[in-house]
C-alpha cells in the first residue's frame, strides 16, 4: 500500500458538478483529455478539499463548505491570492493553477492548485511508516523548523504587507474570537465568559509581526514519500495573515496532544504527537524560542488563547450542525468538545502565575 496520501469517496451532500468542473478545468489547463475522476480528502472540518484527476495529471480543488457560512469566512479568493504571493519566498506553498470567481460554475468561489504527492500524518502514522523514537524526534524538529522559517519571511520585500492589519494583532484576536463565540454559542454549551475575561485582562503587547499560518499542524504538512523527514509542502492557508508569531505557536499547540494527557483531550487528537520521540508541548516552546530568537516568558497566555480559539472554531462548526445546516455526522460531538475545552482553559487559568 502506498504511503502517499489519497482522497477517498465524496461525503453525502458534498458532491460536485462533474460536468461543470470538467468545462472549467479544460478552459484553465490546455491539453486535458477525458472526464475527471473526483474524490474528496477526508480530513478538515472547514473548507472542502477534492482531488481532481485526469489520468496521471492530478490537481486539488478547494471550495467553501455547503450551507450558510458567516460573512467574510471561507474567502477562497483571498486564500489563493496569499498563496500566490507567498510561494516565491516560501516554496512549500502549492502552486495555484486556476481561480474561479464565477458563481455560475459551482455556486461559490473556488481555486485549483497543484497536488503535492506525499505523506500526510493524520491521527496516527500510516502502518507502513516505521520510525524509531529518535527518527520521530528528527521528523518533529523538521516540521517545527518550517513554522520558524515562515515566521522569518521578509514579508515587506515579498509584497505581503497587505495580507493583514499588522500591529494590534493580539487585541484584535481576543476581541474577535470572543465575539465569534458569543454569536455561535448554542444552548447546550458553556459561556466561556470567565475565560474570555481572563484573556482580555492578561493581553500582552504584540511580540512581533510576521507572516503566520494560523493552522500549522502535522496534517497540514506534506512529507516526501522517499524521505519522510523532508517537508515538501504546507497546506491550508485559509487563515494566513500578518500577526504575532507566539499566537501562531499557541494555535498549533492547541492540537498538540501528548500520550499522558487526559482521556477527553485524547479523544480530540488529530495528529500523532503522542508517539514516543515527539516533543512535549514545553519542549516545542523551548525549541521554537531557541530557533526563532523570540523570548517566550508568558506562554500560559498563548496556550490558553490557542485552546479558546480552537473551541470557537469547533463551536462555529457545531452551530451549523446544531441548526441543521450540515449533515456531517463528524460534528455531532463537537458540543462536548467545546464544553471540555472550556474546562481545560479554566483549569490552566487556575494554575497560571500570570
């Protein structure tokens, strides 16, 4: 069985108009022949990702979720524009093949990009990938290196100064995510008011402003199938912007679940950070600080922020499921996850010296 990540069957209710895709692709990419085979990538709970194959020629199509979505969310045109601008200075970004802003094609904006054929580490290592703890540690460090590399991009020279608002990022995030939670709260979850107040009271100044990914995880990283220690791609640039690098690190560590974490947190694990050889969260922070040069002396704030932000993302998705705007059964338990994350944030606040 190949280690290369493959799309699978399309989920019910998320099918695409094959004829419309075929017309668009043949207009955008000269020389395509036959009808496309379209499959869907199983990961991800936000934008939808499909593999579009014409024989050996393989592409990836990204579109917003079906159903009602929040205004300004899932901006596919912005995502593609950021990727095009960033690729010359950060070569792990996929090349954009075509962008569509014609609602007549699929009823939404979407874009098509090159497909990186490689390994994507999801909840667990593929059975065919056998790495010792020492090799796993090496892989882990190489992935963190790519986040540091991104934060070192000279964004003004790359013409990326317009992809975000820059200074005042921390304040905007705390206020913005608090507002989003209040608007997406359902009757069966907690109110997070104590957590939001603590974050508001403990806000630090921006540590720096740089290009941040905002969703940097193992399952958004593509590895070379011939050398699994080599990162060949970084995916999912939907939330990339200019912001504080430590906020970006906090976002990443919200997903970093260790082998000895409690059961409810283990049930949320989406990447293999529990494996022997993977760095602990504290080790990630220390390694990042050493490599990046940024002083990290109050990481409690960034860790709790990352967990709160993850809770809001989960709650926004659960809101759509709760109100019948999506049938995806993966989201049925997201309300429980939201409640657990509130409890985890409250416990960390109680342990914090800030």
